[in-house]
């Protein structure tokens, strides 16, 4: 019979606890701290070795859950790499990195001269540290999976989003809107599942985190427009998209994203935007201060999806239905 260990660092202990509770286990005893010179030190407080390697009576599978907390991304990455390597040198048989929000995912291509492909560098570092498998959610670009030589399971928040939409809005009077061409596939998948119309906003970016002109393709007149994206960072895109939808007659505008990074002036931008609600999942920690500062914010818990992926991996079952979103909504 196989056994499971779930470890976590300092980036998102709340999500790790939720996943552990759903798996019916306790979080493994680990300690991650920084020395006065800002070096990261990690201590694994219990064994991660197979109990009987000769008879293979109990194979131990190690899962390390580490997200990317805004403002501490690089520290979180180093904690993850060190924990993976510590488990590897402690004779862990199989190490799975559970990274709900893949770091540096937006740097996935060489879009200008001398630009680094940092998402590929992250993949190299995870594998070099000793990672055998990666579980993540709603990658910014699907081709990131090809940067790895180990299996990657890219899960989707779509079932949880569908459940929220059906429970909180009048679906018959809705239209799903993608704020850019890159998110069209994500938005059309949700629109098809709900059997409602789809619209697209074409945007021009003069520079990173800054949005220029926006053009709406589709009809939102007198409808509830639901903006769907993979992440909300500074919220500049959402503010201008909401303004564009309002100018075209949308009766209500709701934003839904998987990763609520909310950096910089995001909270101020959201408060001033023509949005009635902003819904994000808990792949990234959202502080209580941000929730109190922005009454529009709502959180969807996706710990059940991550826990189910861990359980299926642990039992040697297929994870494909979680990747495709073909199962019933959780």
C-alpha cells in the first residue's frame, strides 16, 4: 500500500492545510526560514524514505505544495527548489511539485531581442532539483508543459468557475467575454458549457502591464458581461475592458480569474472600475487586508481539485478528466 506526504513552505500554508484536510492527512513537519543575510534554510522534520525498499511494501510519494505569494515570489521559488532537493537527497522515491500558480509563466517566449524564456529556466531548475512530476493550474500558456521532460498535469479551475456562475448569476442573460485574443479558447470553453454567447476584446499593449486601445467584437447590450481571464495582476486590463463593455451597454460586469495576484495598485484599480464583482480562486494567497479594502472581491476554493489530483496520482489513477474539465462540477 502506498503512503503520502504533503509538504509546504511559507508561500501559501492556508491552501496546503485545506488540501491536507481533504486528503485526510496531516501536513508533514517542515520548517523554512531565512538567515539574517536572507539565505533560505529548509528542514524536513520527518522521514520521506520508503519504509521497506526491498519488499516495496509501502512506497512513499512526496507532494510539495508551494504557490507564489505576491512580493515573495523569488523566496517562494528558492524554498520550493530547496525542499525538492532536500527530499531527493533524503531518498524520496517520487517527488511531485504542486505549483498552483506557475512562477514566471508570462515569460514563455522570446518576443523581442535578447529576451529570456524564464518559464523554461524554471522548468530546468525544478527538474535539476529532483522533481519527477508537476501539478499546476491554468498555465498562462499551454506550451510551458513542453518545457519539461517529466509529466506535467495542467488542471483547470473551469468546473469551479461554472459552478459559481450557475449559482450566482442569471445564466440566460449572460455573455462570456475574453479580455484578449490569448484567452479566447478559455472563454469559449466556458461559454460552450453554459450554452451562452461569447465576445472578445482586442487590446494593444504599448509596454508590459500597460494597455492601450481596446476594441469589442460581439454584443453585450443589456446583458451581464462576465470577463474571464487566467490572472489579475495590476488589473489594468480589467479596468479598461470593463470600461469598454460599459460603453457598449452591458447591464452588469463581473470579472473572474484563476490567479488573483493583485499587485501594485490593483485594489485601487478594482475599486474604481465598473465591475460589480471580482472573483478569483485561492491558488494565490489574498490577504485579509485586500479583502477588506475591496468589497467586490470573492474567493473560490479550489483545494478540492488539487487534493483530487494528488489522490489520483497517489493511487495511480488517471488525472485526464481533471485536466479537461470533463467531470461534473465539484
